[in-house]
C-alpha cells in the first residue's frame, strides 16, 4: 500500500491540487485517464479526495500532472476550524461523507471563482 494521508482533509487538499493542475493544463478527465491508463471515473474520485493513500494509479496521475506525491505536503495546518471538524468527525464518523460533500462544493466554488477571475483578466 502507498503512503497514507493523515486525514480526509489532507486527501481533499491533494484532490483539489489534481483538479486545478488538470484544469490549468486544459485536460479533461478522459484525457488524463487515457494518458495514464486509469479510468476517468477513478481520476474524478481522486480529484474529490476519495483516497486514503497514494497508490500506483494516483502516483501515475500525479507524475503526469507534475504534482508532488508526499502526503506531508498536503497536511493542512490545524486551525481552530480544522480541529473542530476533526473533533466532530471523530465523535460522529458517519457524517464524514456529508462533510466531504460540503468541502467538495466549496472547492468547486473556489475553482469556479478562480476560472472566472482568470477569464475576466483576459
């Protein structure tokens, strides 16, 4: 098994980096998947942070997109909010999928805002 993430939030941070790198390079999920021989649906799951470690397929995608694969690089500093989320999830792990969806939605909004800002600069 590959290197493990410290928390789901760290995996989500790498997923956000994957998505941003792919969009910045102008690739679709299908194009990345074909380039590294990984199904595009798996690439999508990685972008959503749905991984617990960096395995072979994720390594291939990161190499293709030139992204560092050291999980420690994606360890988010524990802010008071981060500690609260970690504490809540440790007490009620069944809500982790809902929290993950909320984080994904926020990431999507931030990516959309970044893309819109880039387009308005042109």
